[in-house]
């Protein structure tokens, strides 16, 4: 079993901000999306539509954190990724798990969703 994709549903005014965030930070690209009745984007990594962004007026920002804590990605290029976070003025926390050789970055996307990026055998 594996996770097929992540769907983020937001009001229309936040969709373009999220698309820009995930494309610029992670190098995802907008690709084919079926002709659904609501506006949205499918963001691809290689041949995989990894993140689906969908217009929704039923979803809304909430000051209280829900049960879903964060989404996580594994990547390479720790120093370059940190440079991007700083360039985009994104606040982040960094942790290193020495027993498994992993460096983790934690931050929020424009919708306030927690994002974790893991780098195996990379430290700064």
C-alpha cells in the first residue's frame, strides 16, 4: 500500500498561493487534471500527480489545530532547500536524528498545514 496523493481544498484565493509554494519550493509542476466542475491544479513530481489542489468553500481556516498534524516528504539537497526556505522567508525548525542519520525540517505552507521534509545522511 502507498499514499496515492494529497488533496488540499481551500477557497479560490488561496489556491494560486499554494500552487506557487509547492512548485517553487519542491520543484513540482502543474500537469494534466481531468475537467472537474471545481477549479484546481494537479502538481506532479516526475510522472506522479502528488498534490491535488481543489477549490472549496466548505473548507476554511481554523485557529485550532485539527487531528492531521503534517505531511512529510523525503528529499535530497538539504543546504539548497534551506537556502530556498530563507529566500522565501519561511520560518522553519530543524532537527537531526543521529541514530538514523536523518535531518528534518518543519514549517507551514500558506494554508497553515504542517510540512516535514526529511534528508537522509545529510547534515549542515
